[in-house]
C-alpha cells in the first residue's frame, strides 16, 4: 500500500494506492498555515483511509517550498511513516503526472508550468524529473513588463499569479470578467514562458493551474503571443492545456514511486 500527498499553498490532496497503478478517491482539505496542524491532519487522513493500519509500502509527498518553510517536514514524516518517504516539489510531481498520464504523453522533453496562487514549473526529460541542484522556479525569473524609458522590473509571479492579480485589482481573479485585463496580463505571461522555452528547449509545453480556468488565461491566446515573441527556433514546441485537473500531483507521485522501486 502506498500513501500519496499533494500539498499546495491552498489545498492538500491525500490518498492511498493498493497496487501502485491507481489511487482511491482523494481527500481534499485546506492546507493549514501551521506545520504541526498539517502533520496532525495528514496522520488523521491516513488513519481514516487505511482504517488504522500501518503503511506497508512507500509514501510520497509533493510540497510547495512556500508551505511550512523552515519546518522539520522530512524528519517528521519519516518519524510517522518510516524510512520509505519521498518528498518532492509539488509542481514537479504534477508535471511528471502530465507527462505519463496527461497532456504530455509521448513527449521526450516536456515543460510543465502552473499559474495558480503562485507560478511554478518543471522540466521532464525522457519521463523523469530533470536533474537539478536547487529545484526549478520559473515563476521567480525577472521580467521587464514596462517600457524602455520606464522599466518595471519584477518576477513573473509578481504579475500573473492569482495572489498578485488579486492584490493588483482588489478582488479574486474569478471575479475579473474583463477580457482586456486578461489579454494585457497574457503578454507578461507569454514573455516569461518565452524565456522558459528558450532556456529549456522542450518539444512540448503543458500549461495548467487555476488561472487557466474561465475567467482567466487562455492557452490559445498565450500560445499565439509566444509565437510572436519566439522567433529564433524554426518551429515551436507543442503547447497544450493540462488535462489531469487537481489530481495531477497524485498521478505523478505514483510514477515517482514506481521509478524508485
């Protein structure tokens, strides 16, 4: 039996798998701001899903680095579930899931970018999370979204994330129905994605996250802008919307455990 967790900044999704191929209906809970509360919740859901049994296999958790910073996460999870615990970036696991079971199937080098509360991304090479020293953070890249005479320097996430948009317009993104606003914001997103494609050179770009729901960014519009900006390559990578919804990280966790078994 495997225990899987996808812990983002706003929600956590927890489930079990008995065969390593499929998982049970996930339990979805708001992510507690406090680590100790989060650990109690994880243990309670695990007990609920297993009927009090101990973990017989491995556990894998995807976790945003913005969640519970400076907390003894790995040590605490190991104490609860034993030595066979894997901890990976939550966006990286979603990208792995999309590569194996979603929109990126068949891609040799795939990039997944999520635009949600924040902005994250991962490069998947030949079915595996690409090697890295410190992780992938395309949302932290510096972009210039102003004019030459009045540059406005900031991180991509500072312009297009749900958190940034709500701060800028004073209301949640789901309440913004003005298409011109989303069109203007799409230019900043396309600039960041163009930079990411130039650096990582994938054959497929998969875009996901809550900011691609309506109202929000449109994959086709963003792709059209990227085609305008990215002219150095003879052809662009395939650009697709993610298809696994909010359970992509759980699909990725299963793949991650199979690759390390």
